[in-house]
């Protein structure tokens, strides 16, 4: 992970920062357990301090990035470039937050400026999610460390997932029946990884729909609020261009009636048109003509 001084090239430094710049969100995985066999780089367990070290490095990297590019953008703006003028305003908006020690995501950006704002590729403008990595005994209830993380996440307006990486590593080695039994003994209903995936989808406003046929079944990830033609385009552009209709079955109905044939017989399949907004879990068959 990142260490203090990363913005100046320490540790994985600039390479890691460049990788983060390409992501859609930042997940802070914070140590929330004591273990003398696993040495902490600071010599003590303090998840909030760990978060602040990384967040500070990201803010410093953003400051440096903005200060480097501002002079060139200002020069363009002074020559009458309207796009550059708008960009200067956004850079100043970000700098106002960063110079006060706040991440760029705290800035209030007008809806019309969101696209240009995202093009600044600021590390601290990305949505964040907190993950409290606890010991095995605390996986179901959390502990004092994870409670502090949850409190900080709430202050940041972010979600928080309590997970035990040790348990997840052990689950990965088990078959499905054994996995369920192991989770039950720990007082857990589902793996932490599943909860993390759900939280990640919510954070990025994503959902899934399915296609199911005799040869394979597949899940497709789309944004919430997408219409059927746009969702079809994820499979192939021709599906969107020549969209006719989507034969749709709700996931619960598909399961309850043992698949497409049973759902169709029960009258649960419906034909949806171009304006239909896809729902999470929909099982869909697209009809198109190009």
C-alpha cells in the first residue's frame, strides 16, 4: 500500500498513485486487529491514523498536479479560451478544498460541470469506501477499532464494511457446503467479500442483469437507470442499434419457477420496449434487427 511520503516518490510512490488515478473509486482497507506476528509499519494499530496518512498523500499528489497544470490553463484562459476559463474555475474550486486540508470530493460541483471535473482526474475526488479488516473473532460483531472506522466513514459520508481477510482466505479453500457450515459457526450469513461487492456496486451506482441460454448464463454490469437498449449495447453495439424488445423475467420469478420455461408458463415473462428501465437481477432476452 501507500506509505508516508508516497507523493514524493517514497515506497511504491508515483507508480501506485498513477494506478489509483485510473480507478473509479478508492477503498481504504484498514487494519483493525492486534497480532504480534504481523508488524505494523508505525509500530501500533491505529486505523484512523493509517487512513489519514494515505488520504494526506493523495491530497498532496492532487495539489502538486493542479499547481503544475494551472499556469498553462490560465495562459489559455487569458487568451479568451472559454473551455480553459471553465477549467481554471474548477481547478480553483479543488485547490480551495485541498489547501484547507480537505479532499476534493468535498467540493460542491455543479451538475453541468461534472464531466469536466472528472477530467481533472483528481485522486481525492473519487468516491470512497472503508473496509475494516478485523480478527476472526470480531467478524460478526466488529470491535473497538472497526467502530472508530465506521464513525469516520459516517463523517466522510461513505460506506463501511467489516471483513476478516483471514476468514476470506480460509473460505476460498473450502467447497460450497463446507463454506456455508463454516460461516454459520462464525455467526455470519454471507462472506465478507460478497458484502464488499454489494457495497462497491452501490458506491458506483451499478447493477446486474442476466442472460441465460442452453449453452451459458452470464451476468452483465450496467449503471442503475439504464434503459433496455443501452443495457443491450453492453453485449454488442448491434443489440442497441437494432433493438426491438426485451423479453424480461424478474430474477425472483425466474428462480421461483425453475427457469425460463416455468416463468413463461406462469405468465411471468413480459415484453419490454425501448423506454423500459432495467431492474437489478432481470433475466433478459433481446430481440433486435440490424
